[in-house]
C-alpha cells in the first residue's frame, strides 16, 4: 500500500473531531491545575490521531466489503476499489495503526497510572464496537450518544489526566465538572452522527441499521438534534459559573445565533449533499473559538508574573 492510498483510506482530515476535545483537555488541565506536560501531551495527541485513522480505515474496509458482497455498482468509486487495494493490505494497515496507538497508550499508562488505561479502554472499546460485531453500536439507537462519550468525555478526560495525573482527584465534584466541560466538543460529534443518520434513514433501514431516527421518527430526532447544541452552550455557561472555564470563554456564546441559523436550515430540509454541511460547519464554529479564548486566557494567566508592563495591560484586558 502506498502512502497516498493510506491517506485516502485513513481520511486524516476527519481527525479534527477527536483533536478538539484533546486540545480542550490539555487547556483544562493547564488552567485548573497549572500543569502542562508537552511530551506526554504530544504522545496523547498522536494516540488519538492514530486511533482515529485506524477507525477510518476499518470503516472504508467494511463499506467496501459489504458493497462488494452485494455486487453493488459503487464499489469502484470507493477508496478501496478505486485504488484497487487488496483487502488483506487494508486489514493489515488498520491492525498496524491501531496497534501502534495502543502501544503508545500503554507507554502513557506507565508514565501515569492505570486510571488512564481505564479511561482509554472505554473510548477504544466504543470506537471498535461502533462498526464491529454482529450488532455494531452504529446500528443501534445508542450510537449517537456513545460516540459522543468516546470522542468527548474519554478523549477530553484522558488528556486532562495525562497532564494533571499527579494532582487531580476523581471525586464526584471533579467528575461532574469534567462531564460538563466535555459536553461542548462532544455534542458536535453527536450532532454530526445524528444528522447523518437522519439523512440516511431509508438507506440504513435497507441495510439493517436501526438508528435513533428509526425508533423515534424524524421529527423527534430533529428536536434531539437541536437540543444537543443547546446542551453544549448550557455546558459552557455552567463551566464558566463553576470556574473551570475562564470567563473569557463566555465570548463563545456569541456564536450561538450563527449555529442556530444552521440548525434551522437543517431542520427545514435534511439532505446529505447540501444541508448536512451545516452540522459539519457547526463542529468547527463551536470548538474553535472555545479553544482560542481558553488558550488566550491561559496564556494571560501564565504571563501575569511577567515584569513587562504591556503584559499586565494584556492580562487586564483578557481578565474578562
């Protein structure tokens, strides 16, 4: 398999859905615990990306395998068929990528504690079972929520722990704060998954996938879709009130009118080729300003000890 074929199958452009909660976890630990471990953070980010690549390769493998067994006409436009990659090579690539991710994860566990292993395993198990087994999670009404747990809470909490394992205590208050703090990035993944299932409902039923829209209907699924985003903004407000997010992060709330506009566009028409893009756009509109404002405040906090007068002016401006 060539490098070009590997990138076509692994679709690294989709890694942002897992990198956003990872970056938030790093910033959360830095802001709340004052700890940042560059080396461990980079290894954590590499683990997240590699596991995402492995999942994408497996998804492409399964899509082609199922279509090929049905003698479908679209196999030649799929990445595997288009590049004429032998299936054994595709299997080897996702096994190897996943194995490397797991080895790095084990190394991080030795650097921290078994707690990281437990957090990581939950996310990895959900990721593997999402498209694997007699009844994949993606074929059930629980797929949208569980993928949010894996991408949102597990990745976020793992990166918090990698940076703050020596000081963080997992009491009920801390766990509650972590859950709330993970929601803004988790809901973007959940919303994309649900929007995809709404658009593909008829096709999914034909393929034996009975997702949430099948069980509750399109109208109620759209209400859930809308409230996913509402929950994300509510979580930002609560995290600012808790003090786990800096007050500057409240500026992210200014994106709500634009996100609401996109929600209404999708609720009026659910089309995979056009309006589905609004969910993709929202997955950037919410976390990007969230991460930027979080980083700005964290940097300002770090710079507060500087003896340069202009630093103090900047700190006062950012101390919103």
